[in-house]
C-alpha cells in the first residue's frame, strides 16, 4: 500500500525491472545457455518481477481494475504451479514430446508461495478494510516469516555459488534475483505489519 514513491520504492522498482529483463533474456536465449530450460520457470519469475513493479507504484496511480486484474492473474498463476507441483513436470511438457524434464518439488513450492503472496498482497491493496482484520494481520506475519526465511535460503545459495571452482553466472544471477524478490516481498509485508501496529490494530 504505497501512498508515495519513496527513494527506497524507486530502488526496488529498478531492481525488479532488471530482474524482469534478466528473465526475458533467459526465456529468449535460455535453450542456448541453460542445461535445463524450463520456459514456465522463466515466465513465472518474469511475471513476479513485473507484478512487483506494479505493487511498488503509488496507490493513487493504480486503478481498481488493474489491481483486480493482478489478483486474478496471480491466483491463476498459483493454481498453475499447484497443478504442476502434483504433476511433477512442466505443464507445457504434456503437449511437447521433446520436453521430458521433471520439475522439482522445492522449486514449484517456492513458486506457489511467491504467487500466492503476490495475489494476497494485491487483495490487501484492493481493500484497506480487509487489511485491518485479524486474519489478514496474522497472515501478514506468516508471509513475512516465510519470505524472510526464503531470503536467507537464497543468501546461502549465493554464498555457495561464489565458493564454487567455476561460477555459473546465470545460476548466480537467478539466485540473486530470487534473493531480491523474496527480500522485497518480506519488506512489503513488514511494512503492512508496521502500519497495523502504528494504527493500534495490534
């Protein structure tokens, strides 16, 4: 619920733009550079970064239609990744005999968390009254802890990447993008928690 575009919001928006461009590059040229190319993975991350750019904008610049469209978009994305989690392979692979790769439980579960978190955050932006309810406040705390843990997880992954004998630049970039996105999401939920505390709701 960003009522004004602070310097920090602008910096985060810049990072999210870089992340969206990075995953667009991976989507377009991934088959030439990646050992395991998963178009759904690249689209999912690009969608996340693009949605976060919208989320970081001033609320006054966002129409209710745009916010509701993002709620629907990320709800459908979360559903897509949930089905994929149980199918244990990219859903696009069912229509392509050339892609026999199986997806990992961890990666798909993280996508579900990220997209559900995005959908929920847009729900909060759509209704200030809902954001002040007890269930919403408790959910904010759960999401904050989840994204804080995810940020630490990717921080460790980056450390491991840097210690490798040969650094995989694309893998390092992906883990850095994950760290930034999960960190920004955690920060936004922390802002929501701080706002409710300042308003005396907690």
